[in-house]
């Protein structure tokens, strides 16, 4: 890689939360061990229970991380967008990937091998602090998922998803994944999601046009997001 390309790639690394605040020398060291992979849609990146050889950063594209039931039913755990990392927790502990992962569309990923990164982690406190912060975010996300699946019904989960997508700044959002993938992410099925979208639309909380969703009544949607299951 020539010098200008190296500087450009270093800038990409600096924009990723896990590597924020690292000195150029550390980013150069990371660049030495990591490699960019161009992955087509649907390529299986790793399987549940497979030895973890490293973790990934999404540079461009979108990746789903999911589990499969004994009957083969898919449950999406999370969708990873550009700048996001996944499978970093797998390089610790028993060293096994805890789920499956595959791109939802053609994606450019940065693969960071386990051994090289653990050495960098042992010699750089900033990387260690960033890693702890990243794992803490994942822990909070999974705790929220468990809470919502346990205490919230599908309308409440959908309301929360739409509000987080809007981030309080937009009234119209575009679903970044298909409705079947969204249903899996919310722990339901496509038919139930479609009925819920219709119900929220009939109640004048939202308006739906394809993958575009207009939030009509933010206050009522927030109340719905906080509502717990009855009974």
C-alpha cells in the first residue's frame, strides 16, 4: 500500500469507535495485521460454534448476525452497519463464535485476526479501554433485547425500533432492512409485523409507504414503546 493510500485507510480506522483515539503508530500496527475482504451478499462469514479466528468491522454494506433454532428458524440478533464491529467478544473466553453472520448485501469488511489483535490489546491501554466500552455497549443491547422480548409486545417493540431509527430528529425514516428481516429482529413473524404496521397506521401513529415510515404522532408512539405486556 502506498503512502497516500495508507493515510486514507488510517483515516477510515480513526472513524471507527473501537479504534478512536489511537496514535498513528498503533493504527499502522493494526493495518499491518488486518485485511480487507470483499464479501458478496449471503456469504457465510462464520457459523455458531466455530473456532473464532478474529472479528470484523463493516466498512461498507450491512451484515446480519443471527441464531438458528433446532428447526432451522432464523432469529436475527442484530444488523451491523458501516463503522460497526461484530464477533469481537468471541476472541475471548472459549474462543468460539456464538452465532452465524452473513452480509445482507455486497459488503467490504475489515477482518482483524485474533492473535495479532490480542497482542495489540496487551500493549496498548487505549485499545483495551475502547474494547471494554464496545463490549459494554453490546451487553446493554442484549439486556434491552431480553427485556423487550420478556416484557414488551410486538407493537411496543416496533414503536421502540422506529423511534431509535428516527433518533428524535426525523419524522420520516426508511427501514434499512426488509420487513421479513425486521420481523426476525423483533422476535416475531412477517404476518404479525404486517398486521402491527397496519394497526399503527389505522390508529394514526404512523403512515407506511413501502419501506418509508412517517411518524405522525411521536408522543403516542413513545407511550406505546414504554407499554408492557398485559397479563
